[in-house]
C-alpha cells in the first residue's frame, strides 16, 4: 500500500510502500504507536506514543496537531480500520508539515 513517511531528522517527506501494521512499527521504531486523523478521508498519522518520554530526536508538526518526535507514517484506513492506500499525495502533505 502507498504511504508517506515523515523523517524529521532528515527534514523529508517521502512516498513508501507498506504491507501491514508491522511495517509501520518498524519504520517508527517502537511498538507503542497511536494515530491522529489528518483529514476527512481516513488518512491517519501513525507515531510513537512515548516519543517525548524517550527523547527521540527530530520533531515535526502537521497543521495544528500536537508536535511529534521521531518518524511518522501517514496511511489510509477504511471504516473497519483496515489499512488502505494513503489518499493525500506528497504535494498535498509537504506544505502542511513543519519541522521543529
């Protein structure tokens, strides 16, 4: 499935391919992941719930959401919560991301 990864230490947003939740966990680096909705189409930002407690390097913020430390992954989800291709494209997301 198409997804986007935000890497704050590199200040980059890239298109990636993931097959399951385990891929997202590996990209984030921790199993304690949570999500925030970033639109009305089912797209969600996955990130480490304990990112600030760990002192993870690199921070970013999307729109007015609470800032996140470490990598984040944006991917779509259907009504049942199953992962789907991300609806937003790279050009739509990049201007919404602020590196802190």
